[in-house]
């Protein structure tokens, strides 16, 4: 986790799947109330449906607390998954943290 005055960046490392999704949820839960959250999946080489569900659940929790979320995906596989499932229609998907922060717009709090 990287916290700044205007945003928080979560950077999971490794596969995000049925074996790791519970830890991902636990790590991200305390940050669901942050106004601007970036989930950087650049170091995630593989994500299965459980990982995708964990990601969607994290986005939902952040939005329930009036937070904005953007996702960074550096790899073609993860990017293809997010676009194929339509996740890119409900949350900003960017190529870098800087682009994700731009997609979120200026801080409102």
C-alpha cells in the first residue's frame, strides 16, 4: 500500500486467484473508505474468476463509502480479462498509476 494525501495505491503481487483472494480482500478492506483508490495490478500475472470477484467486491465496497476507484493493468492478459468481462465499463482501467489518477479526476476531499 502506498498512501498519499490525495489517494491510496494498492499493489498486489503474484497471482490473484482462489488461493489468494481472501488475503487480497483483507489487505484492501481498511482502505475501502478512502476517497481515491488505485488498484495497481501490474505485478499480477494471472487472475481467475475468484480474483475478479474479489476485485469487483473491493470496488463495490469503496463505492459504498463514496470512494472512486481506478484499476491499473500492465499485462495484456489482465487487460483482456477486464475488457472481456466489461469491468472497464464500470471502473476506469488505465496503463499506469498516473493515468489512473487522471481518470479519477481531481481530489474532492
